[in-house]
C-alpha cells in the first residue's frame, strides 16, 4: 500500500516570526477570545484570506459565471453571519480577523451567556456539554451560521442543562452559606471550651457543698456529745 500521504497544513503561518505589531495584535485577540494557541488565530486568518483572495480574483471579471460566483460568495458569508444581508460584494474585502473570531462557537457560547468567560466556554465545548442544532460539537473553532446561532444549548444529559442537578444545588448552597469553615470550627471549639468550663465549675461547686455538709454534720455530732455529758 505504501506510506500514507502526509496531511498538509490548512493554514498559513506569518511570513516573519518577529513582528512586534503583529505579535501585539495576536496577543490582544488571544486574550479577548480565549484561544489556547496562536495557531487557532492563524487558522481563522487563513479562512479570511481564502474569502478575500477569491473575491479579488472575481472582482474584475465580467462574465456570467463570475457573476454567479460573486453572488454565491456573498450569500455564503451572509449565511455564516460574516456579512450583513444588504452587503455588497466589495464588502468581502473589508472583512477583519475579529469578524471571523466572533462567529466561532467558543465566542458564541460566551456571548450568549452560557458561560461566564471565553475560557469557560472552551471547556464546556471540549468536554462535550454543548450542542448546535441538536448535534454535539467539540470544536471551539466551529463556525456557527446565523440559522444555527439560536440553537446553541447545553446537551440534555449535561449537568449544566438541569438547574436541579445535585452538584449545582451543592454549589449554590456553598455560595449562599456566608459562614466560612474556619469560623465554624472556631465556634465549635469555643462551645466545647465553655462546656468544659461549666462542667468544672459545677464539679467544684458540688465538692465545696459536700465539704460544708461534712463540717456541719461534725459540728452537730460534737454538740450532741456535749449535751449528753
């Protein structure tokens, strides 16, 4: 059979590794959208370049086939939410990296309030808690179309989809309880100390009463003996 064909990269890396402006811009995108590596940014930028390069090849053509392809590109970008409904073909060239990043599943889960942060949204997706149009998606870089945007939800079997799940109730109780464990232990130790002190005082009091009773009994006996004499 021979050796399997080596898979080619589906993205292009920067032409120069040390460009301060590009590195700062990528760092900002990474922090904003919660991506793990810059490779994910390069993949999204390569997708943008794919659309823009195709548009550049068709922008000067005046054939009937070129008109159909231009219309198809615009319709596809509108369907993906990268362009507005009333956008023109020239708007394809004005797409930015942020436009692509906004359509990623990770960003949509975060922006729709299913996760508190973009990093948490990434964890939900990778761990299989998110579905899109009834299908479980485990890729944070999945591009969500406009029609599927309203169908992003938690997996029915996921514990995050059930507000009455025991783990969620336990977490709520932990948040509601305002007394920390250290304070509770201090209160317990204080109560035990007070109980010991009270027990000791009652014991000493009883011992003293018994002594007084013995003294009184001795006095009464000595008085009786004197009367007899």
